[in-house]
């Protein structure tokens, strides 16, 4: 029985790290004999010349998906491994959003002791109702023991319109299947409510009680360990940890305490985003082929741009964005949901079904905010802390226009847990060498390199999606035309 079959039969399935690949999901393929012999010949010659010149580089086998766990890094188990406090550091995770909960799950599977702290008093304390699109992470979620998302919706068609309804671009599985293209991309985008994904991850932990709700971080001091100060029910509590991970969002307290707000302040990207969720049932029988729960469509005029995607099987989420001075964007957002909806409706008297969707959206399901990111972090800034690191929006916040925020947070969480498992092979080792040398430097180097292109691409999208580039005629995502122009 494979992992997917086990998972579909019981939500209580436990997982443990695959011993064949040590939880990494990939294994090195055996070197070909010719390559191995060539290296040995070069090494022998190097030694004969008494180590003159550059030493030959030992070849590495190509990585391939681990057949034992089908690439997830996990195997089904009767129970989760016991936290190994002798081998691993005690990890304090600050922030119970997607990245923080994902890291907790990945630690659970590896027997890494952790505590998850969240300032909110409960799961639904704040409105977090927007949807997200799993791209690279649609495969990575298997690394958290999630092999199916019941509330996820797969899109098979993406359409770009002018405001009059003319189609200027179309792609996706349905388009490719109708064309003469010999092969179509394998990647599948899964659309899911953020809270649905967050709930699925929390279920992997065993429920909401695992989260330390109502813990607001107010202080952090590094010494032999890290002393954390939390405000809990109006009282100050001190807690110690070996490693602290800030997963607390774009306005991260951990980042502010360790790096400082003035070092990499919020950077306004010149536009505001207004979002809403509309149940299809509220459209009073209005029918349109774009509302088939499998189509993503966007409409633009070179200034305003609306993006509408399935939120779940019975509703859609829309995101309207347009350039606006920062002071005006803050003022509009502060006026509340009624003003945001009115502004969105006023700007989108376009082709069907856009006016109908926005009119039917309840004001309580509308939100809006000025769009920010931050300047890219450098290794030097992170290396100021010996026992503290950042993941997700705390490390690399980005605009929502490439749909990469949650994807990168999930990849960060899995990468960090795998690096802790790899780098902390004994307590004496990481205690002596330090958690930064044993784990953080290598993890952060990979994270910063991987996420940098996403941050930059998301910032570029905030500009080109509100320009005439978005209206060029071509059956491909809008950013590809820009890349061709730059190359």
C-alpha cells in the first residue's frame, strides 16, 4: 500500500522519515563506471605531482526521486517519532501561519522538538480568507504528509481579456489538449483557501491544541540559548530555546528585533490590491463559461487589472489592483470594506461576469491593502544571529502578483527541517560547532538564492501587470513577453 492510499483511508496516519533518502525525497544515482575511473585517474595524477595545481573535483551522482517514498521523504508509520531532545535542538517557531505550521509538521516527522507560538487567540481570530495557488509546492506538500487536498481546486484554463471581453491570451491543459502540441507542462496549479491549507497542516499536528495561542513575542536575547519574552494574558513569560525561527509575516517581530526595521524597511510597490470572495450561489442563476470552477481569468486595461480564480468548488476569489500613491492607498484601506467594494465596483464596469461578481460580493468578504515587499536580505544580515533565522514572508516578503508567497514559505519550512535533521547528527556536535555552522548558513544560502528571483519577479509583476504589456496578444503568462524583451 502506498502513501497516497494510506492517507486517503485515515486522516490520523502518522509519518516518519524515509530511511532510504533520509527524508530528502531524492537519492544520488550511482556514478557511471567511466566517470568514476576518470576521477580516480585524475586523483592519482594529482597525487603523483605532489598536489600541484587544482585538485580534481569528486563527481556527484545525479539526484533522482526516491522510489521507496515516491519522492515525499516520508513513510507511513504507526506513530510519530518521539522528540529527540538529546540529538536535536529545541526549536521555537514564532508564527502560526502557513510557514510556521508547515515547519512544525516537518519537525514532528523527524523527531525534532519544537513549540509553535502564535499571537492570535485562536485559529479564526483574524480574517485570513483569501485563496492561494500552489505551484512548485503542489508537489512539496507531500513532504508534509498531505497527499490530497479535498478542498483544493485544479485549474485547467487561464484566459486574459481586454475590458470589452476580447481574449488576448489563453493557456492551460484544456488549451494544450486542443492544440497540436506534442507535450504539455506537467506542473499542476492547485487553488485553495489559505485557511483550508492551514487547517490541513494543523490536522497533521494533531489539532489546534498543539499551537500556543495568545503568545505575543516582545523580546529576544541570545546567550548560551535564546531567551524569549512573551506577553500572555497581560503577563510577561520567559521561555528558552536552542533555535528560534521567525515565521511571523511581513511585519515580523523576530526580524525587527534581530535586524531592525530601518535596515530593510517596507518598500511600497506603487499599487493597492482589493480582494473579495463571492459564492457562485449569490449570482442568482447568472451563468457564464468562465465560472466553471476550473478557469482562471484576468482582465486589464493597462492601469487596472482584475484576477479571478476558483476559491473552492462553489465560489471565486477576485483581486483588483491598480497604481495609487501610498498615502491614498493607506487612506482608502483605512475607510473600510464598504469603501473598498465601492471603489472596486466603480473601476470595473467591464465585460461579464466581472460587474456581477463584484456586485454580489458581500462587503464582509472584501479586504484591501497597499502592496509592499522589502529589499532582499543578505547572508551578512542573517549571520548577525547565531541561533535565529527567518522563513516565509518574514525572510522574503513579496507582492501577491506571482502567487509565490505561500509556495516559498512551504519550501522554506521543508528545507529547514531537512537541514536540521542533516546537520544535527549529535547534540555534542551542534553544541560545539554552533547551530549556525551546523544548520543555518547552508539553509539560508539556499533559501535566499531560491527566493530572490521570486521576490524580484513579483516586484516586476506589480509594474508590468498595470501597463500595456499585460494586453499583448499571446497564449502564455504575461511575464514571459517581458523576459524576451530583456534577453
